[in-house]
C-alpha cells in the first residue's frame, strides 16, 4: 500500500477532524488543516508535479525546508506519486547538498526561501534538477513559486498504486560517524513502522503529537508515523529558541505525546530550576508520554525528568536503518527501577547481542546489537558493499554495543567505534559521561580517546559547565574518582561547548579531530 493512502482514508472517514496545527511562537500565528484539506493540498501539489513538471514513479525529489505545514504537504505529495523523497538536514552546506544530489540525481528540488543563500552558489552544479520550487516570500530567479502549486485547481486524487518494495525515501543519516549514508526506506517499511510504533505506544485517534524536532530527521517521522496512520493530530512547532515554547504548545494544544533529545531535556530542566518555566502555570493534563532517545540518556537527567514532569517518561532506542525511534521501549514505571535500560524489543522486532564472531552473548556481557524487523531499510543506495556489511542473513548489524540483564532488559554501552582502548582495557565513554553528568555544575559532557605513547589511548573529557559555574581540571578528575575505577578516569579535561548535531547526538568524530587532530577515514559511498 502507498504510505500516502492514510491521508486519503482519513479525508474520507474523518474529513473535518483537525489533522495538523502549526504554531509560530515569535509571531503568534496559528494555522490548522483538517484531514480533508490536508489531502486536497497534497493532491494539488502532486498533480502539479506530475502534470506540469513530469514527475512520476521512481523519480527522486530533494526536499530542504524548516518545519511547516508545507514541509509535510510537499513530502506526502512526492510519495503519493510513487516518487522518492530526499529530505535534507537543514544545516547542510553547499557541499553537502551537492553530495546528496550526486547520490540521488533528483529531478526537482523543494526548498524554503531561507535556504536560497546556501543553494544559489551550487545551483548550477545540481545538473539533474530541472525545476526548483521555492517555498516562502522570496523566490529565486527562474524558480517556481510554491504558491503556484497551492493554487493549482486540480485536486483530483493523485494516489499511485505501488508495490510494497517501492522506494519511498532516501534518508541521509545524521553523519555523526562520517559522511551521511543514504538509507533507502520503502512503503513497506514505513507502513510497518507505523504499525509497530502504534502497537507499542498505544496511539489513539484523539491523540495529538507535538512535532518540534526537525521533520527531516528519521526519528521524528518514524514516531509521527502511527499518529498519521491512526488519524490523530500533529502539532508543528516552527521554532524552539525558547524551551518555554515547547511547554506552552503542550498545554495550549492539549498535546498527548512528544519526543525529546538530551539537550532539549536539559534546557527544559534548567529553565524549570531557574524559575523561567513554572509548570504549575500550565494545564498539562492531556500530556501522557514523553519519549527520549537518539543517544544514551544520563541517569541523572532521566531521574529529574521522572521526578519533575507530569507525564510518563519512556527511554527509547532506534536507528535510521532499523525503522527509527521505538525499536525499543521502556515503560514509565520501569525507568527508575532499571537505571540506564532502554527496555525490551517492541512489536515486530527480534533482537540479539553477538560477539565479534557472530555468537550470541549471555546476559551481562557486552555484544553488538543486531535485529530483524519488517521496518528496517532496504539498503544503502549505491553501495552494495556497505549494505552487505550491515545486512547479513536478514539481520541488521547496528554497530551499537549493548548488554542485557537476567530479565532480558537492554542497556546501551556505547558505539563500537567510540570505544576507547587504554593499556589493554576497553573503556566505554558512556559510563564516564553518565558519571560526570551527576555533578551539579556540569551541563553536558563527551568523552573521547586521546593518543598516548604508553597506553595507546587515554580518556579525554570535554566538559560543558552550566552558566555561571566554574571548575578546574583537577576538580573534574577528583569527582570522577568517586564514581569510577582508576583506569576509566579522564586524564585530560577540556572545558568547551559539547558538539552535538541538530538531533542531539554527540559528534565524536568531529570532536576527535578538533581536540586530538585525528582525522578519520570513511569509505566512499558513491
């Protein structure tokens, strides 16, 4: 089934139900769309793409916009035609855009007008793009004004029937471990993501999911999938410059569910601590769940979330290749009972931990997570070698190191390539990061391996202090001594802003290069 068909079904069965709400905090603007209006808007854009620009099944269309109603309308219009959408990270620079275009050979390119300064300098090098469609008040010379698509008079149903294995999206991974990898997902995998996450999170028709993290990110779209498929509502927050705007949106729109990442969680907790956010001033009675993931969550942060927020807190794990957020789920009542656990496999997921020889490891031992699910990717586009390294006999090898307890609960240890080897000992940075995060003056921390003549590597901690706080290198190490074995202690401490990408993941390769000069080699993807 074409994944866009859910919009058609809800337009027929729930025509006047609110589908999407868009909030712009700085202007106070609020826009809404019913399911009928949403589907009509999709059809207008899809029919224009097909009848005026010749876009058809199998064509690739790049997509670079900030969160908005137009983001989702154009996204679903592309896939409704059976074409393949290529959503781009809004922080991509010109070279990244050229790279994505070289991989996908797009025939058209949707871009927000705010990205014209990034796109214009490389426009002539995007040789396969025949039409640029500009969304916003400023339209580049020779580009198509999106308002022309909005006013197109053909709203007839544009849905193209597709096979389950038809490509739906090329999702570029966040690039924390090298150049972004082009992950192909199909209509089959997205439909199963909607089913799996819906069954795991008990999504209901009257729910309202708050979308404030970037829509281009797979985790956002994967967790939105069951709400879209069920006919629930989505609230888009266009800006998050102030953490208070998230709480205001949750209260005023009666949102029931939201996804956090660690930096956002810390910002909200700090604002609550300082009195900038007073939860008692908001009606948050509709708020049922908050998922947090994209990286290991320090237990101190998790405990504060559970203690302070008026909703259930769920610790999740997922990767783009495997169907994203919700691959694992920890129910709220278990978060504090099993510190650091990400729970058990969710609906439709079979998981194992294996050693470097592929043998399953017993509880308590560290192994690489592999899993099998109908949600996982088709492969890496144009790179059969990398696909074969990742997909083996129907199992997806994640590159993440985990362990289980005797009851089958999973715990993230670290990524294979982030492991530090010092004096023959394997050290997992996450354990050190979690320990340092317990210090009341530390806002964020990342640990990497620094070269050492005698030990090969030693632990370097990049420490970001809370505003107005001070610490010395010696004080950080002394605190670590109260929490960690001697061989795990940081030997070097740098006080600086911790580098994270837009979805909150630690950018370890970039930090290794910045602080140690160690450049990492990555296999070509094309």
